[in-house]
């Protein structure tokens, strides 16, 4: 809530999570597609993320196959994005005169999205609390107007601020309420079930078939110039690939080929999306306000 | 001389790129301002700024030029053209040697003009290894967004802007302002000159000089360690990196939970170093201490309590992760990981790691007896040596490969020599690393490198002048070092093709050259034919070197060169080789008979000595050829008019050539 209020005050549209499973908030079309083209776009939203391979059956206090990211996209990059982020930390009660904030080199790249950018992981007392990226390319296309992407891991941030060492012990509601619930009460069962599914039981033949269906559906949509529905299929295909990967059925050589297939889909979507942008469907040029 | 001060303030520059950038800045500014003869150029680098200070001339020197015009008697039109070109009037022209000439003075250009002209161009072309755009309105790129430019000449701003046609240059132009520490002294302040700049930065919690920051980190860390009766584990690369991450380094002491102290020391150290950039501490007896040093970038209001608490918490999470891997990995004996190696590709065309392990088992088994290792142990070590690659810990920290394998092997009750070999077969990892010393480890280390070289050459993945993606040069050099350090008698030609052997021999030559030895002697020894026994090659080379230093050796070499030269010319002329045996009936002189007799004695002696590897004796045998060969050259005409005599004498020289070639290819000697 505080994050929403803070970023809304910085002029961001506050969005809701996208309703498809994805590995990172970057996949949300409000980041991937909107970072392309000339239009200004400032958005903030929470995005649940699924990373099948990171599941630990709920046994590791720091690793989850499903968690939440707070994602901010600022386009064009503001004059002092580092200062804005530090203000955001102050808002959350992290005083930079008491803590040790550091911007440590961490360039970001997503081969599936055909994307890269330069930036840092932001450390607070040795803990990475934010991924900070200046996007340079998405869908294989150079960003006309470079934007800033900020990704905050919500569980980590909450653990840090509340001084909790096990994610499952995080209070999820008011600990003084009649029925206090922890993160574990809410999610532990899901971590166990999904870890078992992701690693042991997912039907790989069906997943492979679905991957190919998504690929076909994507190109069908693109033939009709429908960038957003086509892009949905990229998100789906990428998640299917992550599941197949977690099941360990993709060899190193095949891996590169799968990634290349998703990248080609994303690229095609980005091109169609940009075509629409240029045709004036989002007529707010950067810097026009 | 005026003082130039330039500071480029940006968002955080990656630590590993700072030193190089400072060097580039010094070089580029020196070049661009060469007309101002810059002197005393100093650069400083840190997370947010690159700074250069220098003295420069107040102006470029005035230049006097004489422009030669048309001849005195040329048509008027030519003179008019000349005057127009230089914008001069008729009165300015004088006569010199039949030509009309114009004296021109290129006026001195003030330093500020030169600097203002050169710097924008220099900054636009700055060679960052990676650079980025951060606005749609400028194509000016930098490593991270550039926020301020400070440029002063004797305290006065040298005005320039980065904007150019159609590009706002991010609105950046030079000013007299910079900023101090991001949190302890936010906001800009004005600067007078370098001394003022440095002092004002220090007052604003920025230590400008990276060398000073490193020294501070070292002394603070040592002091904190000392107070606990501990010492800091030396790690210059890490200290340099920390100096690149901090403007105001403040070392703080943290505690490691005792619960983690039973983790292997290498795991503790790698986890702290790689993930957290902590310095490790040790007790007087060398054992790891349950303390660490974290270097913050701030003198915090609470003396660093919150920072230490935060870092300790992060470390607990990290070590809990490491503990998880350590516990999980130890539940499964190394051997049970082998099937997973089959799923791990070594190289698309060379199969899986499992395939590689099978090759290593065969090779290590064959090599074992040559290095005094038990065959069974060498094969066992080979079978297990890559298993830790699929363990959780090595997945997390690849730099622990081998080290974890040893722990897990010991845990599973493997033999100590086998376990050590799993760790040590990666050695030497670099030029400063020692080579393995235990027989089983030696066998495995050799097998690993032989396999790597043999397989990659076989699929045509050979190193090129610029690229060696599979580190084959390092593998070959490692092979040479292991053989030499342990005096291993092994015929590499049993395992490697002639091409790979050549490649290994080339590494040997490079190594000898680096040691200041005569590498051409090794080339000459190898010239007698490929030899996979590097120690034999080296022994022969030593004997040859001693021989060449003797009078007999030097003279024989000259005579040999003469013989070979004659043969080359005559063989080319006749279109045939004189390698067949001479006919004793055709010897026409005492000298020929003497030389033939000497060869009769030398040849069997050489055979015996070479077989026994008695290289010094072989050289002595060759020495016996010197006098008779000299005598032949002195008193016998090789190219006799009688065709039969000539051919026979050439055959006799051919025999000398063959005998000597058994010891070395003397023609490859230099100098």
C-alpha cells in the first residue's frame, strides 16, 4: 500500500497483477511492451512470479517457487532515479544514514525476452533488495526511449524490515488479531504441492504439446495484427518451458533451441505492438506533458 | 603552469572497470591535449567519479610557417590565387630564392579553448567495455548515467557542453561543482582547484584516492582483527574491489554463528567473499575464526550496529543455504551422482561429462604405473573426479569444484589419496598455482589434460591467435609443468597425435623462453623427430647446450652447416638425395677414409648412447667427427670433376648429416 501510494505520487499508474503465470514481473505487458516505442509510461504493480526450478518443498527459509515482486517502470528514465528509489526506501522506514546502501554492478539479460539492460542490484546491509535496470533492448529491438525498471522482492523486503529470518514465519495479518496467520499458513502447502508437481509429476508430453499450441496460437494472432493476445501466448510458452526445464527433460542443446523459439515469438509480438504504437494507438509522446 | 582538474561524476561505475577507465582517461587526455604538453597527470577512480588532475601549458606555442607561392615570374593570376587562398594582401608577400613566399604566424591558442574543443569529443568516444543510453534525446553514452562534469583550469570553469546538432547531450555542460558522499553530505558544492577539491571531498566523506581507500580498509580491518586476537586472510583482489564499491570505507566486525563453523573453511570463505564481499579472519593457528569484516560505505549514526546486524542476518541466510547443500550433498555418496553426469553436456560434440569420465578412467589407469600410482586408485579417482559438478554446493559455487569432491569422497569413505586426487587434479589452475604431487593426483591431472587436448583437437576446436575458448594452452602448459615438476617419464606420443604433441612442445618452448633458456635448442632436439617424453627432450637439450658451448661443438656445428649447405645445393641441382651409403672403393683420399672410419665407430656408439639416453656421451661421440670432417673440407674437393668421386663424396657428407640428425636438427639453432 505504501509502495503504491509512493509510486502513484511519482506519477505512476498503479496496475494489478497480470493474470497469467510468469517468471518475473518484467514479463507483464505493462513492462515488456510498454518499454518499447516513444510513448511515456510510468507504471507500478505487484506481480506474482512462478519459478518452478526454485521450489524447495517449503524446506528452505529463503527460496520459493512462487513469490511476489513489486515492479516499477519509469519511461523515460527520470533525472534522478536512484534518488527516487532511495526516497522509496525512506518511505518504507529504511534510513540511509543507519543502513549501508550500495549499487553493485549487475547487468540484466533475459534471453527468452531478447532483452538486456545495464544496472545494479541494490544492497541494503549486504542484502539485495532491488534489481535496478536501464533497459537497452527488448524483443531484440533497441529501446527508443530508455526506461528504468525497478524490481523489489516483497518477501525479502518484508523479512528485512520485520527482522524475520524464515519467510514462512512472516506475519501475514496483524499478529495481534484473533486469528494471526503467517506466510507459511498461507503458502506452505502450495510450496510443497507445487514443488512436487514441478519436479516430479507435471506431464511433460502434455506440456510439450501445449508449448507447441501456444507457438501456433501466437503466430495466428499476429497474422491478425493482435499483439496483446499473441504476447499472452509468449508468457504461456515461457512458463511451460520453465516447467519442462524443472522436470529436467530439456538437454543443454535443446534448451538453447527452446529459448530461441520463445525469443522469436516475443520479437514478432514486439514488432506488431510497435507497428500499432507508431500508428498512433497510444498517442502520448515522451516529454510532451 | 596552469592546473587542469576534470571530474566525471556518474551513477555507480562497476568496480572492476574503474582502474582501466582511469588509465584510459589519462592516456586520452594526454593525447588530446598534447599541444599543451600536459605534465604530472594523475587520475583517481571510485564508485561515482573519475578524476584527472594535470598541469598544462597556458597556451599552445605560437607557430611560424612559411607558405611558398608561385615563382617570381609566374602569371599574375597565379599570385592572385595564392593571396586569395591565404587571405593575404600583396604587401605581405616577399621574395625568397626565386619564389614568392608568405610569412604566416599561427597564433597561440589559449589552453581553455583547446580543452573546451577536445574534451566533448573525447568523452563521446570514451572506450567503456559496455555503455548505455539513458535518454531518448541524446545518443551520448556512458557506463551508467553521467550526472555532472567538473572542469577547471586554475580554478576557472572551462566551458563546454555535450550537446551537438539534434542531440541535447543530456543537458550536460562543465561547471565548477561536484557532490560529496551520497548520504553523509548530499548536494552540490563549488570547487576551487585540485587541493581544495580533494580536501573538500574528504570533509564531505569521500576519500578520493583508491590507493588510500585500500590502505584504510587494510589497516581498519587489521585493527579490528587484532583486537580479537585474529588476523585477516590476505585477499588483495577483494580489497581492491571493496575500494571500488566505497567512497568512505568503514570496516566493521561481524560474527558468524558458531552453528556454521563446522562447514568446510573453503565454503565459509567463498560464500562470504563471492556473495557478500566480506573479508575472512583466522586464528593464530590458521583455523577459520567465527568473525568477518564487512566494509560499509558510511559511518552510520548508530556506529554501524544496524549494518552489522543486517549483514550478520544475510550471512546466516547464505550459510543456511550452504549448510542445506552441505547436508544434502553428504546424504548421497559421490558415486550415486554419476548417472546425473550423463545428463550434463561436456561439449555438444564430445558427449556428456559421464562420457568424459569414462575416458579419464581408461587414461588414468594407463598412466598410473608410469607415475608410481596404484592403478585401482587412479581409476577410482577418475571415476569420481567430476561427480561434484552435479552436487548442490558446486552448482551454487563453481569455484569449489574438486574441493567439495574431496570432502564428499572422504565422507563416503574413499581412500585419502583418491580424495586428494579429486581435489588436486585441477591443479595447476594458473601460473601461480602449484602442481599436484601425489602419484594418484598426478596420474589424474595428466589424464584430464591429455583428454582435453586430444578431444578438442580431434573435433577441430584448436586455439587460434586470438581465441582459446577451451583453455587448451593452459591445459598444455599444465601438462608440461606437471611432467617437469614431478619428473614424470611418460611417452605422450602414446596418447596424443603429432599435431597435439607439436602444440605441447610449443608450450614447452614458451615456458623455457620465459625461464630465460635457449628455446631454439629444444626446437633442434625436437627437430630430430617428435618425442613425447618431455624429460628426454629436456635432457637432450641440456646436453646439446653444453656441447655447443664447447669448442668441438661450435666447430662441428659450423662444419655441419657447411655439409648441409653443399648437399642442399647439389641435391637440388641433381634432383636426387644422397642418402644412400657411400662406396668404400671410391674413397680417393686418406681424409675420406678417416672420416668413414670415424663414422663407422660413431654410428653404433650413438645408437647405444641414444637408447640409453646418455646424451652427454652421444655429444662426445659426435665430437669425434669434428677433426675428420674439417680435414675433408680442408683438403678434399667435394665437387670433383669425376662424377663418380663427386657422388661418393656427397654420399659421405649425407652420412654425416644422418648421423648428426639422430641427435638434433642442428639447422634449427639460432645465433
